[in-house]
């Protein structure tokens, strides 16, 4: 299973990453990321949750990259994904919110 953790510019994302024992883990963020990290494939650039097409772009990204679980660290991303959670589930993609302290 490929997992995407959002909020890659935060320390919380890296602490969470350490809890998984899988190589199929991606970190992504909608904030600006260093081009060298994106080009190397270590991080992926996510769409802005402020865009009206955010949910559609995230679904497309998940399908293109074979992502089966999205762990959302940012509240504004969750607000945009919550209404379409069922649509993602139809494609066997789980949306999970992490809002506790890591």
C-alpha cells in the first residue's frame, strides 16, 4: 500500500513517517518545496487546498501514483477533502486525519 503524508514541510510529517515500516511512503505539501527534492522524487508537490479543483486534483494524483491512503496533517486540506471522502473510498483510497500531537 502506498501512503501519502501531507504537510511535508513540517517536523510532524517526519515524526509520523518514522512510525511506518514501509518503503511505499510519500511526503507531499502544497507549500513551496525545494525543486531538488521534488525532482529527486523524495517529495511531491500537492495542489493548494484553496483551489476549487483541489479534491479532483488530489484524487487524480492518488490514482496516478497508486496512493491508497492519504494522511492529512493540515486542517484546511481536511476541510477540502471531508466532503468528498466517500468518492475517494469508491476508489479504495482512505483519507485519515491526524490532529494529535506527535
